[in-house]
């Protein structure tokens, strides 16, 4: 009873009944615990210090825990969930968190703005939804307006939505099938997008000398950059990012971080290029 507790000082575990115990530590501290089993595993749930939690209150707390165990639940897990910090499950928040992680491995700084632009422009409604409530109809409402008109953008948007929802599932924020999955799901509801194939129209190589002569008459940075690009067969991004520090005599050393392949590239420079 309550009066006995004050005089109890011997370390040990003292039963009150039905799984409720008073545990006295070697230091003399006293606390209430509820002991139960999940299958063959013994679990001990702390109910608070005996200094602040009275016996009647401990019995009431133990009874609440017993109701959970009788129903097949786990009172420790229920308490953990109840005390867990509230996580913002808005699709836009989950998307931003995923992009924070992915952009560390992206080579181009343009990738995040491209993700954000496509999602904000074509999936504005989804961006405001709870990620756990995004369903097939929501995904279709974003894809249908652009599916045949702009198939490349639509395909990328679908892939980005799918990846964000997969990330939400991995974080335990939703469960079930991914409504943006293509194979065996959206492939049944949408026609296959016609991909735009082929190269851009190119100038015939025989016309390039006259074109270079015409470019030389133009006194502008862009014209000079285009001449340099033609003479070095480099990518436009490599040319636009070139600095004097990269020119070593008659060799242009493009650093690895600006190369698509991620390896330092040496370009021999002709007199015209120099």
C-alpha cells in the first residue's frame, strides 16, 4: 500500500500485481514499471518516479497499458509514436529534403532549379498535399495536360514524382504502391509518350570556313566564344566557363569538375584558337 512505500529501501523488484512493479535501484531511487511480454520477449515500461507518481496513479497507468497489450498492441511503441515530434508530410517539404540530399551528387547546379520548376509549374496541387494522400488521380491531373504536348517534360516530371514518393515511403511517411509508377500502373492508363529523337540540324562541314570568316567580323564575346568552340570541338559549357588560369602555353586544361566525364581534359590549341 501507499504507506509501505516510504519505508522500503532494499534494492529489488516488488510486485503490486498484474504487471505493475516498484523497482528500487542500488542508489535507493524508486520508480514504477509495467512488465509485459511481446511474444517471448520481456519488455519493461517505465511509469515514473515513486516520488512524483502516487500508487493509485501508477495503478491507473498500468491498467491503461494492460488494455493495449490485451488488444495485441505494444504500449511502449504507442507512447513512442505519441511523443514523436510532428513531421511535416507536405509533398513540397519531402521533395525539398530529397533534393537537399541528391544535389550533393549532382554535377550541374541547374538540376535543382529544373526539378523545382517542373514540380511547381505542372504539379502545383500535389506540392500542397500530404505526401501520404497523393494518389493516382492526383498524379494523372499533373501529367495529362502535358503528356502528349510535351512528352519529354512529362516523362521527367513523372519520374521525379515517383522518386519523391519512394523517398517518403522509405522514411515511413506513407505506405502502399507508388501511384507514379509507370510499369504495370500508369502504363495502363496513359499512352506511351513519343520521345523526340534525332539530332538538331547541323551546319554542313563545308560551310564552316565561311561561317568562321563571318564570325571573325563580329566584335563580341559570344562570337569569339563560338569560334573558340568550333576550333576546339569543346562543349558550350566548357567554353563559357573557361578562365585564363586554365590556359597553359598552347594547351587548355579543363578541370575535372567542369567535364561531363569527371576527368581532367587537355585540349591542344591552334594559333587560331589562341
